[in-house]
C-alpha cells in the first residue's frame, strides 16, 4: 500500500487512435491496445489519482477518434487530464473531449502539476509559444514553495535517435533557462518518442515514456519499430518533495508490429 500522502499519477501517451475501432497503425489496433492498457491500469492495487495523457491521442486529429478515446476512458473510473501532440488538433480536442477540459495547472497536496502545449499545427516537431514560456516562468515563480512536475508532448533534449531528435522542441534553450533558474522542478515527463528514457537536463530530470500502441527502437539513427509491447509510466509524488517513477509494459502474446512500416 502507498502511504496516504503519496500521490500516484499514471502517464499514458501516444495512443494514435483512428476513426474506427478497427483502425490499425503499423499493424497494431491502437483502439484495442489503449483498451488493454486502461484495463491494466484499472486493475492496479495502488490505483492512480489521475491519468496524465500526453498527446497524440488521435492518429489524425479527427473528432471521431476523440469520441472513441472518450468512449474507452469512460470505463475506468479515474480522473484524467490531457494535452495535445503533433498528431492532435487542439481546437477539435477542446470541443470533442468534453468529459475533461484542458488543465494547465493542477494541485495534488503540496505538489503542482503543469501541462505545456508544445504542438504547432502542421508541424511534426515541437515549439513552445511565447505565451507558454511566460505561463511557465510565472507559474514557477508563483509556486516556488511547491515541488513541481511538468508534462508536455515533445522532449526538449535528444534521446539518441537521430530522426526523432530532429523533432525535439525547437526553442528548448529558452525552456532550459526557465527550468534551470527554478529550484523546484522535480521532473519533466514527455511523450512523442515511443520509448523509455531518462536524462539529466537543466538541473532537473526529463523522462520519456512508452506509447500505449507501438514503440520505436532505441538508439536508431533512422525510423525503426521495436517489438516492445504497449506500456505506461507510473509516478509517485512523495510529501517530502521527491518522486519515484518507472514504466510498465504489458505482456501481450499477439502483439505484432509491421516492420515494413515507413511512417506513422
Ligand atoms: Fe508525437
């Protein structure tokens, strides 16, 4: 059992749900793997207080895909928060995912949880707008007495895959200055790269996480899919301001990715 004052979050990311329940991407039925991941999370004995869903919920940003996402997440009785990725359409999401609005700041006991939008319409890579950077700087200043974790879709630093590293946040140096000048950022959690990494960056730690559908091969210079199963990240926020985190991959015997896939 978790101590009562520990706040457990689960990060789900890169669901890539299509416009039908049968939609397959790289040979994987993304609606079905999302369903299996949710079922795994719902069965945890130490259930989370919230699911943080860090973008690329939809494969193509279509309303129907967000309807299928909402239909599935309704079955688990856990609050959730979401932010957009490059495959999403933020405006369509705001109109379609009506069971949870977009939250940029949440509170769990002493902890503060910030969401940032790194997605830019029509662009694969991430960029933080002036508004987002100002919001972050102001919030870190206002909440300087509290430990903070940040969630966003694109990572700010390389993960070791050349093709994905070109898509990292284009103005990450501006973000780096803000994070480095704060003393209370305990962790930054990203999606987009469909793999687990941990990097010391700007005086904090950046974690990337496995997708709820298919994974990319670590340390690959070009596009390459891995056979690793769908997964998610758990995060325990402790009252003394330290956090623990790890990832869990499901064990799905018939998880088969199409290695001929060239893009997604
Ligand atoms: Fe992405």
